[in-house]
């Protein structure tokens, strides 16, 4: 599936009259504005800008017709299909390892160049059914693009979800092969095995190595100078965070996740928010969190690697549900009005296997 997060919609109720010369200028300039991203906004959004290109082409023809007929020009607005009040994704930021080797003020001096009230949503430890799918649907309902950091062994187990995340328009980075929490205490050969093995596993699951971003997050943010240097030597952008929501805490509630995320983001006014898409509490919190971000005037920034990325990768079929051993989990996303109010889900992976990772 290929999500088109932003779609241009032409209103039929509001009209503005321009003199023909102004129409000509708009027709000639608007296309380049919408189709050619700013210097920092190049990179992945091929499938995102695709609809924009089509729209601009049609718009130019439309304007020419209006010029000859003397009709009015409609005011158009960028909208999220089916959700005019969506949070949306405000801009795409391309990041190169040459420019940013380590980002995140929790551990590094440098972080992403975000404006006031800009936030980057990041999800670690993915993929894991059913939460990955739930969170993808919630993000899609709000036209929000996020940054993922996948674990190699999880990618091996659920390659169809790896591709689903990518084809939904999100950025896919990596998070080691087995998620060792004490990475900084491992000898360098083992660190190399974890980092390179994680990348290789995600690339194999993706089926296209070009679709995997050179973005990496250390498990548990357990860094050291030696590991940071090693990761830089691999031409990776190492991500820490600017704020966490404690969503990996065992008994944390969705309400607490939202409160902590907003409190910590508000304290900085912007930042990289670290979340996980393997925990039920995160899935339950996300609709409210996106609503709060919108209410507080935050704008979502989607970070992509500099350069071209594949438009999409071939989908893989999801495995059939195995009746034996499966256990149902019922999620009630109270307070959500985005169509994901209640989800009855069958979870086939014992959470205890992955429950302690973050
Ligand atoms: Zn993790």
C-alpha cells in the first residue's frame, strides 16, 4: 500500500479573482515551488511529492482555461484525505551523515535543526504485530510521517511489516540485530556484528538496501565515545532523542505517556520524541498524543536521508493467523474519534520475549 499523506483539494466555495497577468505568474511559479523542495527538503518524498506533481500539472491547465474564459480561480488548500483536522506532516527534512553524525540533545551537543514547535516522531524496536499495524493506521489517519528504528531479529520475523512501514511513507533506520542494552560494554567486534547485522537483516527484509536509511539508534541510548566513533566511521547518523515518554515502563498508562511527552516537549519547545511501536500503551496513547500535539500548535517534521530512495518496495503477504497459541488482545482507544476507537487484535508473539527492550 502506498500512502499519499497530503492531497491537494480544490474548494468549490471560495473564489478569488486575479488579473490575467497574475494568473500567468502563479501558473508559472507555483509548479516549481510545490514540486521542487527547498534545499533541506529533498530526498525520499518521491511518493509524497508525486501527487503534488500531478496536482500542479492539472492546476496549470486549469488556470490556463480560466484565463481564457475569464472565470474565477479557486483557493486551494493542502488537506489530509478524509480528515480535514489532521495533524499532518508540515515538512520533510533531509539529513546527511556528512552534516549530522550524532543528533539528540539528551546525549549530544548537536540535534536536528528544528524550528519552534516542530517535532520528529520516532518509533523504536519495530516491527511487532499487532501494534505496528495499529500505529501505522493511526499515523495514516492523521497523515503523519515518522522515523522508525527497526531491530534486525524483528525484521527477520516480520519482513512484511518492514515493507509495510516503508510503503506507508515512513523512514526506516536500524537499531542493532538483537538489541543488546549494554552495547557500550561489548567488545568492538561484537558491536560491529550487532550494527552491521541489524542493517543487513533490515535490508534483507526490505528487499532493497537503498530503502534503508543510514540512520541508527543505540539500544537503551547506551553510547560511548568508542561506539560513537565507530558509527560515524560507518557513515551513519546516530540518533539519540530530545524527549522520551517512558512508554517502555511496565505499568505506565496511555495518559501518562501523553502527559510526559507533552510536558517534556513543551519544556524544550521542539524536538525528537522517542516512542516505541511494540507496546500496547503506546498504541493506546498515540491518538491522544497526536491530538495534543495539534492542540498545542506542534508541527511534524519527517526526516529522510539525503538523496534518492526507492518509491516503494514489493509488498509481502502477511502470514496466516495460527489459531493454536494465539491469544487475543483487546485494545480500547477511548477518546479517539479517528476510526480506530476499538480494535480487537490477535497477538501471536509472547510479549515477554520483547517486553524488556527499549
Ligand atoms: Zn530499543
